[in-house]
């Protein structure tokens, strides 16, 4: 993926990345609504959502069977399934594809879990680089505050409990998220992320990303050819 | 006997190769080459000799074994998805069965290993370097015995075992021929060619698998004895 071969498809790939609580899912949802309403060919895909491997992931998480290696592999399997059946064919068919999390999520989380960064990058080497990767950046404390203020029951892997950072889920979550954030920041230059200030209002952020999208993508090309 | 182990590229996180003793013996070979029979015979022999044995194979992981079997029924996953699914199955067994067994000084008998997985994928167009990296955390076995059988033997044993051809063993997903028998021959020849290449790269010990079960067993016993008695 680092070599950046020129894409041989007419579509455009837009990904959002960031910590839990950074608001990226809200932003890509709003972007999706807007593009749909304007009549563009657009498709939305979510991390860890393919039907086929969902069951195995669920079982593995519930029974805590996963090691960092198999945790990473099962997500890669899920991604490959979505990538080869949806994302790539849609790009080749001339769509805008919006991804809520992309391979960078694995690069960040799995590296924190101890997977070798080179191994991760080679494994995902088949995945094309997004045309725009929005990185929703905000201070760790703010992200933690947004997630933790509702006093949620954190899930085992979500809190990074498998790393043995702390026996307390909230404490473990804080340390884990801090390390994930460090990984994201280190990738900003490596993969050319477009940073978005996630401390701004939802509306202001949305205005910014719509503007960037319009500047970098010839949206007219993506108008539906046939009225529905 | 604690001589440690090596990994092709690097060990999975948290694994200290120096703490691994025991032996990992792999039996590779085409479907119907007699692998499973010999794994069982060898396992019995090892236990008679006083070695504790653990067996592993493909699609046997607790994590995804059942899901893989299900996915195969439908033939709906892309080749790369299958690769990664099998890799998940492999690493689950590596980390949860093979490595703990070696720490405890067992002999681990593997009915197929990463080589079968790589060969199948290469035949389906996967990049060998991508596969080598994917399986870079695999443990280097103490020995790989490759059962080499002629096409005639393979055809005969396949029909003896099941009276019919299997979709995957005939490589029907590869679009080589719509004729099952023709596809089986073409596919198995490709597999053999790839195995021959890998055998050189990974140092297989090629064993003539066309012989009778007792004759082949005797040879495998003698080779195994050599591995157990002469630490590398």
C-alpha cells in the first residue's frame, strides 16, 4: 500500500479514522446522507461488518479466545471479504465509497497489542490507499470524557483488557486509547491523513469535510446516470 | 532436550523461542496421499516409545474451524478471504496448541502445515511473497515429511476413499475445466509442481508414498527416530 500504484478505477475512496468518541461515525453518516440526497452514487461500509466472519468474531470475543495475532487476522479476513466483494467492485463501477474505519484502525490497535507493524502493513498490502483519509483528532481526555461520561460497561477487547494494562476496565481503556492515539499520530505523515479538529462543533466539522471533498473530488462525475 | 526453536520471520508476541523444547513434525502431501493414516500410525508409535503427542491439522481451531467448514460449503468467499480465514485457523492452533505443547516438551504431529495453505493459494493466484509474510510467524518444524505419490496412485486412492471426486480437491473453483476428472488431474498437477518448488525452499524430506502402508510407516519411523535422537 505504501507504493501507491495509480488506481485503475474511476471511483473514489473516503475513509474516516480516529479514537472511539472522536465523532467520526456521526460525520461520515452526515456525509453519506448529504451525498445520497444530492443524487450521487455512494456506498457506505463499516469496519468488522461482513456477515460471514461476524459469527467467528463474536464467538472469539465473547469467549476471549483471541490472541493479538488471531484478533488481527480475523479482522483482516472480514476486511478482505468486504474489500473484494464490495469496496473494490464499487470503486471499479464508479462509486464514492465511504469507510467508517479502514486498515489504519488495524495498524493502530494491533500494533498496540504487539503485532509487528511491518507484518500488518504487508498483510493489508492488497488494499488500495484511500483518496482522502479524514483523521478526527482531539485530545485524549476529551475523547475519554465523551465515552466515559455515560459510565458505560466497557467491553473486554474494547477496553484493551487483553493487554493486562490494568485490572480496572476504565483505567485499562484510558491507557489503551492513549497508545492507540499515539499510533494514529505517527501515521499522519506516513499515510497522508487529512486532519480534522474534532473539538469543533458537529456542524463546523461537517462543513469542513464537505468542502474538502468538493475540492478534491469531481462530484459531478458521480451523479446517478439514471433517475430512480 | 532444550535447544529452542526458530520462526520463519519473527515469533508471535509474547513467545520466547528459547523456552520451547519438544519437536514439531509435519507430514505434508496431496489429499488422499495417505497422510492422515501415517500421522495416526506415527502417533501410536511415538506414544509406545514414551513420547507425549499432540496432533494438529487444518480447520481444527476452536476459533474458526466450524466457520471455515461452513464457508467451504457455500463457496462464496473470495480466495484472499479464504487465505486469511485459514491463516486465522492456523495461528489459533499455533498459539493455543502447538506452542503450549512444545513448552511442555511434547512431540507435535501436524497433518499438513502452512505449506499446503501456501500451495493452494499460489495455485489460485496469490502472491508468494505476501503468503511468506503472512505465515512469517510460523514455527520452523524440526522436519517436514512430504509424501510424494504418482498421479495414478492419487486417482486410485481418491476413488477408493470416497467413490467420487470432491469439489475443492478437484479445484473446481479454479475454472480449469468443466469436466471434473479433467479438472482434478490439472489441479493436482499444479499442486504437485508448487509443492516441488516449496520443498526445495523449505527443505522437505521427500518420501515415496506409493508404497504399502507398513513399508512407508517403517521409513517414517526411521526418519522420526533420526530427528528425535539428533538435535539440530
